């Protein structure tokens, strides 16, 4: 059965591709979940309109991510921690702590989007990367100071 993909599916293809799959897979999985249409002429026209809407949405998301990245790169956050001997901190500074500090400054960032180059176990200045979009990554400075 020929179907048109509505969403990217890793093993099958990208949005808008016309692919041939087994009837059962299309009828029982792809079509009920809204992942594909049956490849008929009317659905091909509807897909073209949907592609335009998706393209506009993706462009807007990219612009928003670029603006947010520009704003985030201007700020730095300070995380106070308890320290022991030789300025070693108890535990590590986590991405959740960074996300909480960002939310205090008014930026709601999911902790799963924050990446640390190395585990933060001592006082100092570190750089954290925030993946805002597949093409946009912001870098912020994280100051780890004594509480």
C-alpha cells in the first residue's frame, strides 16, 4: 500500500515522502496514529498545504530559538554550593540546578536540553551548552561559588 508520511519516521522516511508499506502496517499503525495518509490525489494536495504550514512553523521556531540564544549568551548564572576541603563541592552541579537558576532569571529551559562538557565538582567558571533547536545552541557561563 502506498502512503504519504505526515511525520518523520526514522526507519521509513521524511515528511511528504510517498512510500510503499505492507497493508497491515499502514492500516493498523501508521494511519490510525496520524503518521501517514493513503496516497491518493486529494491527499497529495492536502500534503502540499501541510508542508507549507510546517515550513512556516519551522522557520518561526528557528527565529525564536536564535533570539533566545542571543539573549541567553548575554547572561551568566551563579550557583552557590557547599564545599569541603580544597574547594571540592559535595556532590555535583546538575543540569537541574542550572535550569532552576535560569528559571529564576525568567528563562524556562528543560534540563534535558542543557549539556555540560564535564561534571562540575569544584568551584570555578564553566560553560554549559543549551540545545534550543537542532540548528541552534546557546552557551552560558556558570559560576560555581562557595555558599
